[in-house]
């Protein structure tokens, strides 16, 4: 049961109570008017003031959520533990990622999608690449699997709360039981990491969840362990892929990926100068035909009964392997889905769209139309609200403006808390009276809108504006001030000023909002440098021209957070592994993990690049003599007793666009150790190293609690020998986004493009296992073109190279990223079904003006709103005053 949901209900009830009392007093006061006695009586005796809020689909889902809890979920049928699929609309779909816009309200789902794919690529590659029996001990061991899922969770705080790999029946060959033959499988294996709520732990004296603790359980051990069984209630992800027993669909549902690899065995040299091609089967790729097999499927929201006890949604993707892996009967082998990766997010964290079905909201959407915008307004969903009421705002329809006493859109939360009276009389926009028509498209006449199109009378409108019935203190204050003032027009210009940070004054705001010619010039120079640099000419340019200033990538840490966290995940995994795994350990007949092998890290960086279309390159760069690998199998060479230490090791994978005739595909990877210029001398490596070489106090401590199977059959779940495991690791903020750079490669073996790079360090124990040391960095390169620029005015401390460069009229409008909207008290004067000036029009007209051509730049301004109608209403003030006096 979520305390969050409960709390909200209670606070709403308190509000209901107060409002009821208030309106009751109001009613008593008015009962001196016998004329309206009857309706009031019926009001008191009959309905609550909140009866206007009808039971809707949000209530349906809310009721379902609160009837299930951890005590009763076991006795409920599967249907009651699930919500309809349309409660999560606009799920990212693999074959639409490149062609459609994924809005930021879906960026957490997109990251979930990409991480599921990432792990599916990784394990498919690993199990096929290391398929010989001599590689058996090199394969990821038990702690590798546990730590990989842990890192998925800790590295993606705010995105991912659960991560798992569930193997199908008899598909997992464990390499950690010394008594088991290498060709023996175990019935099931399913380690799953979940972010634990650690508020009641003895070490947590704040009694708040730290978000840093992860439980990892093997779901195939203990009771209720057969997650492949149809009776298991929480395994929607299973039937999407498995059991995969018949080969008939193999050509459709499995896809061969080819990667090119180049290894180095000593500093400055590659073993071979050419790329070796490596092919492996992976998750499906949607084909041209009707039968579209997607590599990632979504489950419906379900209650994770007996496990996390939360309502969650999972993204799932399959791991492919040749099965049976070790068999003399090669002809029996076929690529088969052996495991499914799941990545979970809480249902509550997924934004819903309560607006009516429209363009941009046309998927099946269970919550469509639950917003309560009035007909004069339009609904816009708000971001970051998750599953909650009020996640929308109502903006004026084209041709309407906000009442002067209300600044900006009506918030959904205010509407949902309004009384019936407030709702019926408020939250309306007013029509713009004299609308102009844009001269280019139609003859230049000025149309006049008929007053009669407005539903209420002028008197109503006046009363609504001058004496708003909304009882909130803010409106009261504004209304009082308004009545005090003599001149309505002057009042219109005196807008309320709300400082956005302490010390902000109107003057500062005004200066801030001014168009900045210097910035504009600078922006043009930046854009020219960006567009004029390409693969053809970059080699001839001086090095400084291959960079843009850092403030040209303003907002990158927010826009590319998911990509940065992909690198952070790998850093977390390496921190966990290098701080906790001791390659000499065995626990009875359970073998501990051995050291990392190069193949593991090649697989990790390849998976980073293959799973996210925005990521152009990704690498792991070890510091000098910090990469220790396991000694080769059956090692007799005394030099290698303690493992091999390589001077450099820097696997780096990238997207390689042009598919060559040599059959090497879009993805390549090489070991940077083979290059003559050392990567440890690059500025990004040196900077990270000098920051993190000696001082680790800023690192955050993560706790992992591994529970493992007691024996190979998974009879019960027991604690791992080391319980809990802790490790120190960087957070997202400890990494650094470098300034945009053009990656130039004269050899034409890599992609060439503008990217922004995220660099994050990782740490391990030193050779004596006494203290922590800096081991190296993980990087990820993201294509700069996916970053939106923001030309709006910004505060003086914002490092935005493009701020204050949009062409809006500053007195009357402020800007969304591409539009100039009218400020409060101003209205949009044109009759063209818009309510803002489009940024592109502004730019065009401005350029025309600069060239001395005929233009209408000067007309692209908002005008003071509603002045004429308010002026005409003075008569009504007098009339109503007389009526009131007469009544008393
Ligand atoms: C390992 O997999 C490769 C393809 O990835 C295949 O060509 C090879 O025969 C396999 N080797 C064994 C021993 O199964
Ligand atoms: C890493 O794994 C590969 C493939 O099994 C193997 O050939 C290589 O020797 C391993 N490296 C070490 C240092 O064990
Ligand atoms: C596993 O390998 C051993 C010998 O290497 C063989 O005797 C046994 O039959 C194999 N088991 C299976 C299940 O293939
Ligand atoms: C844990 O995560 C929740 C939700 O993402 C957040 O509100 C809270 O502040 C986090 N707690 C800490 C200690 O960071
Ligand atoms: C799990 O259930 C499935 C389907 O009922 C069955 O085929 C399989 O043998 C079971 N696995 C185990 C380990 O009991
Ligand atoms: C690296 O590989 C090359 C080619 O196989 C070989 O000649 C060389 O001796 C190797 N170097 C080391 C240090 O093993
Ligand atoms: C993850 O779990 C924390 C703590 O239970 C919760 O506050 C947060 O909302 C969850 N985040 C996601 C993305 O599911
Ligand atoms: C996300 O935001 C976009 C743009 O505002 C909107 O079109 C879309 O409907 C929103 N989706 C959801 C589920 O809120
Ligand atoms: C696991 O199950 C197999 C088959 O039922 C049995 O032969 C074996 O003894 C069991 N292992 C343990 C450790 O109980």
C-alpha cells in the first residue's frame, strides 16, 4: 500500500470539509434574499459542493489500486492484479523511435526500453561469443549477473527500479558450481534486483528511503519459484517470448547482428590491422513485412505480488543463444530465446495524459478526456505528474485571452479543487474583440468578432472579472486592489510581479528579457561553425575549430540524462565488481567470480552503442596498469599466476554508418590501447583523474543485498556469503558533460559528427585490497543534433549560449522554445487559429526587415487585452453599486 496515495486522499478530504463549512456560511448569509431561498435549500439538503466531479476512469483505476495490497494479493485472480494496457499510452515502440518524436514525458519509458535492449544484446553476445567449453569459466559468473542487475537499478535512479534476467527451463549453464558438469543446466535461474525501501534500517537514522539499497533475489529459489508456470501471476513478460521450442518462427524473430572488432595485445599495436567480423543472433528487428516483431515488448501494469508489492510496468527483451550449447549433436542446435530481460518502473511514475483525444494524444488512452477544461480553453498535459489527478493545464483557445486577474493557464490542480460554483463561473477565457487578419494570405481588412458569439452577457462578464467568485486569497487581493484603482487601463499595465529568486526586481527582469544583439551574433557564429564542419574538411581545420563553446550545449545534462546514465550504469557495475569480487574466493562448492575478461567489456560497450540510437560511441578506459585479467586457463606460466596486467585497456565501440562490402556492419569496436597516442593523455581523462585520484569523500555508498539459491536445484533462498555488499560509486552529477566536439577521423574508420561526451569515473580496490583507487573512466558520446536549443531569456547565471536570441517582442510576450506567447494582460491580435507567434515567422520577418524588404515584423506583437470591453463596463459598476445600496 503506498503511503503516498493514502496521504493524498486524506488531505483532499480535509479540504472538502473546510470548503463545505465555508459555503454553508455563505449560504446562510444569502438566505435573506427570499427569491433564491429555494435553490439554496435544495443545495444544503441535497448534494455536496463537489458533486460536480463525476466518477471517471481515474477513479476506476484508483479504486483498483487501493483494493489490492500485499496481504490480499495472493488470493486475488490474475485479472484483478492487472490494469488495462491503455492505462500506459504512447509507449516507445522500436520501429518508430527514429521517425517520431519521443516527448520528454516518455523519456523514462524510453530509457527502460533501451536498457532492456542493452542487456539483451549484452547477454546474447556473451553467451554466443564464449560458447566453447574452454570459455566456460570466462562466462559471466554469479556475481557478474547479480552486479549487472544491481547497476541497472542504482545507475538509473528516477528511471529504473527493478531489473532482472529470467532464464527459461533448463536454459542456464551455471559456471559457479564446482560439482556440476559444464554441460549441465539448472532448472531455472532468475536473479532480480529491486530498489529497496530502506527507511527502517538501523543505519538509516533519517528514516527516509535513501534510494541506494538494492535487494537481489533469485526468483527461481524457494517457494513459488516456477515463474514459467501459467499459474504464476506476475509473468506477463514470459509468454511474450518463451517457451521458444519450435524453429518455425526463427527467421522472423531472431536477427543476426555483425560487429567488427579490433584487439590489441600490447601498447601501441593492434593484433591485426583489419577488423574481425563477429556475428551473433540477437533480439528481433522489425522487418518490411506485415509480421512486425519488435525487440522490446511492454507488459500491462501489474501488481508485483509478494515481491516488491508495487504496481509496476516492465519492458522486456529476449536473450538469444544456440541451444543446446554443449552437445555433440550439432544439428540439433538452433538459436533460441533462453532468457528474458525485464526492466521495471512504478506505474505511479508514468505520466498520464488526461486531455481529450487529439493529435499527439491519439493512442488508446484510458484516461483521455478526464481533464476539466472549459470550452474556451484547450487542455495541455503537464510533465512529471505521474498517475495523479490534475496533471494538466487549460490554455486559452485561439482568439481568446486570459482574464486580467489571472496570470497564465488555469492549473488542473486548481480546477480539481474548485467548488461547483467556482468551476461554473471561473476558468474561462474571453474572446479577443477586434481580430486582425494576416495581410499576406487575405486582403487587409479588419474583421470584427460579433459579441453575441460569447455565451454570457456583458454584465456577467464584468461581474466575473471585477468580483471573481473564486475565493482564493490571491484573487481576492487582486480584485480588491483593482477596485481601488481609478483607471482601468493603467491597472491593466500594473501586473503583479512575482520574483523568481530572492532579490529579483522588475528592472532586473526587464533587462534580462531584452533581446541581445551580441548573443545573437555569437549564436550565428556558433551555428555557422557547426554547419560548415564536416567529414570532408575537418582534417584541414585547426583543432580549436572542432569545438563549440560549452554553453552551446546548454541543457545537455537534462536532455541526455538517460544516455549519461547508461555510462553511469557501467561505472557502477565496475565499482561494484572491482571493490567486491576477489578472484580467489570459493564458498564450498560455489565458485566466486574470477577477474574481468576483455570480452566482457567489449560486450558492455557494444551493448551501450547498439541499444540507443542517440549514442554514437561508448568506451571504458582503464588507467595505466589498472586492468587485471584472469590468467589464461590451465596457466603454467609463472608470470601470469596473479593474472595479467595490461598497461592500457580501452575498449571503445561506435556506430559505423556506411556498411562496407566486407560485410562488417554498423557497429565496430576496438581497443584504444593499440593507438600510438595514449588515451590517458587526453584532456578528459587527465581532468577526471586529477579530480578523483586522491579524494573519494564525495562518492556515494550503495548497498546490495544478494540472496542466492542454496543449491543447484534452488531448494531455498539463502544469504550470499558476503551480505550485504557495499560499494562506493559516483552519482550522475559526478560525471562531466564535455563541450561539443566534432569527432574527426582522417582514416574514415569511425563516424564523423558533432557530439557531446559524458565522462564518469570508476573505482576499485588496489592490489593489496586495502584502499580505494581510481581505475579509469567510462564515456558515452551523444549526437548533438538531438539537443534542442533554447532561445528564451535566461537568468544571468544560466550558461546558455543561445539565450535572449529569439525575436519576440519583449514588452508584450515571452517565449516558449519556438513560440512567442502573449503575456498576461495582452492578447493575440490575429484571427488565424493560433495564439502565439511562431518563432520561424519571427525570424523570417526580422531578416526581411534587416534586408530592407517589406515586412510585418512590427505588427508581430501582442496587444493590451480587453481594454475596450472593460471600459464600457463602467456603467455597470454604477448600476450594481446602486442595486447593492438599495438592497441594504
Ligand atoms: C560458437 O558460436 C559460433 C557462432 O557464433 C559458431 O560458429 C561456433 O560453431 C560455435 N562454437 C561452438 C563450439 O559451439
Ligand atoms: C578472455 O576470454 C577469451 C575468450 O574466452 C580468452 O580467449 C582469453 O584468453 C581470456 N583472457 C584472459 C586473460 O583470460
Ligand atoms: C556432459 O559431458 C559428459 C562428458 O563430457 C558426458 O558424459 C555427458 O553425457 C554430458 N551430459 C549431457 C547432458 O550432455
Ligand atoms: C528517493 O527517490 C524519491 C523518488 O524518486 C525522491 O523523491 C527522494 O528524494 C529520493 N531520496 C533521496 C534521499 O534522494
Ligand atoms: C514450471 O512450470 C512449467 C509449466 O507448468 C513446467 O513445464 C516446468 O517443468 C516447471 N519447472 C519447474 C522447475 O518446476
Ligand atoms: C601480440 O600479437 C602479435 C601477433 O599475434 C604477436 O606477434 C605478439 O608477440 C603479441 N604480443 C604480446 C605481448 O603477446
Ligand atoms: C523507485 O522507488 C522509490 C522508493 O520506493 C520510489 O520513491 C520511486 O518513485 C520509484 N521510482 C520509479 C521510477 O519507479
Ligand atoms: C507528452 O507531451 C506531449 C507534448 O506536450 C503530448 O502531445 C503528449 O500527449 C504527452 N503524453 C502524455 C502521455 O502525457
Ligand atoms: C537436484 O535435483 C536432481 C534431480 O532431481 C537430483 O538428482 C540432485 O540430487 C539434486 N541436487 C541437490 C543438491 O539436491
